[in-house]
């Protein structure tokens, strides 16, 4: 039986009318990011927790895949990464990469 986080992620995906266009992907990522923002800030460190805003899309995807594979070891992030689909990771990566740095 799937875990609760996996079911939650699936329910979010099913509820969101997203398509494959870049703006749709960014909007879907923004929608999904509410779960991330409970720990991560966009622009500043919160203790040892890094900000997610402005991260390059490829970096975010690699990091999530490293949590999935066990190459990065953080129990909370391993759980989150394993609960997300590849499309959800891509959408989150697109959203965080789209955020502009404040000047």
C-alpha cells in the first residue's frame, strides 16, 4: 500500500489542471511549493535549512534524485523526494528557478 505522503502527492497532482507548457509547469510548482515552505524559505537560510528560491532547475532535480537514491542523507528530505513524482520534481524545479532575486 502507498504511503500517506505518496497518496497526498498523487491527490495534489490529480487536483491540479496542469499541462506541459513552461508557465503551467511553473504554476504547478508554485502550487506544490506550499509543502516545501513549511521548512524552506525562498531567500534566506533558516538555521541549516537552505533557501530554495533562485536554484537552477537542473541543480534542484539532481538534488532530489540524490535524496531518492540515498546519496544525500536527510530523513525528512528522503521522505519528501520519494513521495514526489518526476513531474512534480520538475514543476518545483521550474518554479524555484523562475523566482527572481531581490535587488
